């Protein structure tokens, strides 16, 4: 699972399994207030992944209720799947 064992998953609730789960697909969030978290994209279409994510974040520039905008990073090589989203900024 790409060495992600023990990493925190964005949106995990108390009582959820800790860390990434076998059989799920994740992207790593890079930069911004959610840096280092994993985002579960298991049920996302390729078009969804290409569109990135606008994620709720209490730790961003706008505090509680704010959102952090992440876009796909370039894949490591031709034909590779996107495995990282890069922070673009925060919005209210």
C-alpha cells in the first residue's frame, strides 16, 4: 500500500479503522493545512480525480467552515496513476 501504513486519512471519524485500508485507493495531500493526510479516492472516477478536491478544513486560512483546494500533481511517469494532490489555496 505504498508505505502508507499508520498514516492518517482525511475525514476519518472516531471509531473508524485507523489508517489506510487494504483494497482502497488513496492520494496524498501535499502542502496547506491538510499536508500529509491521505484522501480515499476508491470510488472516484478518473474524471473526479482529475478535478481535484475542495476539502473542509478548520486549520486553513478561513478557520472553521473554510475549505482547502487541492489539485492533482503530475504522475511520476507516463501511464502512472495520480497519487498526490497539491494544495492551491484556501477559500471561505
